[in-house]
């Protein structure tokens, strides 16, 4: 009997060993990380912009409690840096816009390389991603991974009673003499909507600094800072064209406004990461939970959840994953084949100073500085 039990135990052990050996290395590593993450019990996510996604992760991994730190990107970044100056290492992951991750935190050497944390084959397989590669916001392509590249077509809205959009073929058509004094623009010298598109105009071939100089220096542009004010002016016909308005809601309310979409301007369009950059914080208190969160967010399921959750908000997104449905991404935010896109999130283009210098010089020349 003892021999029989010993033999049964031996075969059970062999079965376990064989089963383990039959699993690919990545799966063994992933299971180990998930188990360790559950023992850690929580993950501290410093996040700006896409906070809604946290509840989806919590449903998927109820054993890993999400401890969020939210707010505007600059506030989240300042809090993390202040904690580290006090030698408090509380953050595991940062998800925010590139201004926060690249301009604010990357120079402070806050991040560990994120590549080694990408464990799932569906993430490491670059054929599943736009342009068959992973996109990064840091020049070393190691620390800050981008997971969103939402299309933008200049964020140019117009009054449909005053303008027929078919008349536009080039961005330069917006600066025709007949539109002088009939253009308004959000003041991008104040952080907010429009910065990505201002960079688009500045760096887009055949547009460039001269476009910004003429827009603000020669077209008698009226600046606004209150989002609602701009769309109100456009809707009542006080202006014919608005740069960096948020006209979608006004259009839904029946006002005669619309926004120029894909395939109109021959010079091309832009891509913005919005809040879609991700970094793995070094000296993280819950390193395994951080890896689980990162892999879930970048997974097919995580990115589908992100697109779905952000759809009804003011910031719908187009994930950089190309193996997920895109029908739910609004046309004005969706990437299309055949359109030339300029990635305005490139790290060397994040600084707004050169654009604002041209804008300020033009406004000063026009007596509006």
C-alpha cells in the first residue's frame, strides 16, 4: 500500500512537471508575476485624463486594489516629484500626457525601462500595432510607451451658413483675404486644447512657422480662452472660422457649426497622444502589480475598453493597437489609410516655446500682444 501511494505521488509530481514544461516561458513568467501581484495586493496608479479605465482593471483583477492619484497632468507630476524629494516612493505607474511624462518626469529620471515589463505576446508582437512598431515618447525608445495616436485634422471648425467646406483644399485657403477679421482662435499660450494642432501647423511640411505668423499677424484674429465662448461666437456667426474650438457639442445642439475632417487638407493631418503615454516608475513599491496593470492596459482587451469608455467623453481615442475594432472611434479622431499623418508627439517636438515665440511675435506686430 505504501509503495502504491508512493508511486501515485511520483506520477502526480511527473504530471505537474510535464504540464509546467509544456507551457511557454512567457506564460510561466506571467503567472508568476500575477501571483506575486496578488500578494502585493495593490497598485498605485498616478493618472491624468483616462481615469475611467481604472474600474475596468479592478473588475479584471479584484485581488489587486487600485490606489489612484488623479488630477491635471502637471499636478500629478508635481505630487510624484515632491514625494520623491521627501524620499517617499509611493507610485508604481504613471499614465498621462507627454508633457507630464516626458517633459516633467523623464528629466527627473523617474522611470525604469518599460520594455522588460511587456510580457504578453499580444503586446510584444509589433504587427498588432500601428506601423508595426511600438511608439515611444522618449528618444531612447525605452521608458515612455505611447498607446494612443488619435487623429487630428487641425481642429478647425466653421459656421456652415457662412462657409462651404468644399472650398478648402489646403490649410492656406483658411488664410484667404476674405476671411480676415472673421477668424477666432483659442489662445494656446494658455495650456489646453490646441497645443497639438499648433505643433502640427509648425512642423507640417508646406505649412510651417510662416502659416502661424500670417494667421496671428495678418488675419486680425480674435483670441479667446473660455471654451464655450469660442463655440458661441462661431454658432451665432460672429466668426466664420475657429481654430481649436470644441464644436461637436454645439453641432449636436443644432447650431450651424461643423469641423473639418479627414481627406480635406492636402498637406496632411496630425496624430496626438492626448493622455496616452505610460511609464513604469522606478523604486515602485508594488513592481509586480505594476507589470500586471501595464500589460492589461496595453492588451487587446484593455485598449478596447479604453476606446469604449472614452467614446462619450470630450476625448475619444484611437488606440495604437490595430487588431481591435475602430468603428466606434469618431471620424474626426480616427486614423485612415491614405492620409499623411505627422506624429506631433515626437519628443523633440513637445516643447511649445518655438511655436509660441512665433505667435507672440506675430501678435505683437499686429498690435495684439
